[in-house]
């Protein structure tokens, strides 16, 4: 939170220096920069530094995709796919085709008595059961 506030202040400072530099009527020196232009360059460097701090650039540069470990890999034990499940099939037919679900969620509060959602993570689908019959497949 503090980093975002620092970034906002640095951005506001930078905008002020851009406006001052753009509207300056000072004569160009024979060598070097006008004071307004030098201030703009310094303000740009400060804004960049604040941006690096706010967005934790070191962590962004060091981050690499994590390799899947055995604990994060979900194996799919069923022999079928959710494409083989049709509305109206019995719950036992679903269990026969897809195997035991990875998660069973009780939906009786929202969909009524006998409602459940069977989640199969390996095939990335959910089978909505109502009174031991398939109501919908996602």
C-alpha cells in the first residue's frame, strides 16, 4: 500500500515537471540543458525508481514458472470423459463411466433436496446431480 502511495506521489511530481517543462519560455542555453529539462530528467528517474519499488521488479525478474510436483498433479482415474455424460443419466452410470469424483459438493441449500455437484478435476468438469439423475454437465 505504501509503495503505491509513493508511486502516486512520484507520478504526480513527474506530471508537474512535464507541464512546467512544456510551458517554459526560458531561452535555451548555448550548452547543456535548461533547469526545467534537467528537473524533468531527474523526476523521470525518480518515477522509474518508484515504479520498480511499487511493483517489486526484482521479484518479477527472478520469478520462474514452478514445476509441477507430485502433490499438485491430479491423476485422472476414470475411463471416460464428461462428453460421454448426458442429461438424465443415473448417478451410478456416471460413477461407472468417470469413476469416483474428486470432490462432492452438497447443493441442497441452493438447488433443493437431493442436489449435489460432482467435480472431476482431471477432466475439468462438474456434473450436477438432482435426485440421483444428471441435471447438467459443465
